[in-house]
C-alpha cells in the first residue's frame, strides 16, 4: 500500500502533525510520501488572488491523508481549491485531519472536516477517518497522539 500525506500548512502546525504521522507510518512499515500543497497570495492581506503553485498528484497513492488548517471557521481556501481540482479518487482510501487555533472542534474544525468529506465524496471516495487538533486547547498533545495512532494503523 502506498500512502500519500497531502498537506497544506501556512505556519507549520499542520505540517508538524503530518510529519509525526509520516514517521509513525514509516515505523509501521508503510511506504509513505508527504507532499505539500503550495500557494501564492495565500495570506489575508495579499493584494492578488490566491493561486496554487504546486498541486500534488494523488494518482500514485492507494491511501491519501489530507491535512489542512481551519480558516474563518471553515476549510482554508487553499485546500478547498486544491480538492476542487483534484482528480478522481474512486477506489482510494481517504482520511483527513485539520488543525485550528480555537479550543473546541465545533469552532470550525468539524465544519472543515465535513467540507473535506463532501469534496472527497464528490470525487468518489468516502472519508474513512478524520481528526481535529485544537492548538490552544488543553488536550492538544493527546489529540495529536490520537490522530497519529489511529491514522498510522491503516
Ligand atoms: C486567515 C486565518 C484564519 C483563521 N481562522 C481560524 C478559525 O476560524 N478558527 C480557528 O480555530 N483557527 C483559525 N485560524 C488559526 C489556524 O487554523 C491555526 O493556527 C492552524 O493550526 C494553523 O495551521 P498551519 O500552521 O498549518 O497553517 C486562522 C488562521 C488564519 C491565518
């Protein structure tokens, strides 16, 4: 099984969790590749429209884990745009996690996961597992450990 972790991360939080997951999957013997979605004009104050400068190809992977920050109580625009243009995901196993600053998953995290779920379903793949990390919450480290544990036994 080849696993792709496809990450968008603006300030490094989501990437740090994705790297822990990558390490754990490797320790469990999986062939795993972490790829970053890159974008320009992806900050709130950007003067030009946001555009993707690197969109990882999903076709080499049997299993894909999408990882993204929450922005404005929703899935961030970069991941939304990426998922809208991604190729068909039929037959693939798809999981995801999101990170957010606020303390509770209902403050945008759950909504962002639903948006990923719906985007993946529209490309032919049901979402198998998901997680939310509340970066300023008291259980952040446990949330990260739980996501790494659940998603590294695929
Ligand atoms: C433009 C913008 C909007 C944000 N909106 C939210 C939000 O609605 N709710 C929240 O909990 N965190 C929000 N955040 C915080 C990020 O979701 C959080 O810091 C996340 O872990 C960043 O991940 P990254 O370091 O991988 O980019 C926002 C951050 C930015 C830059």
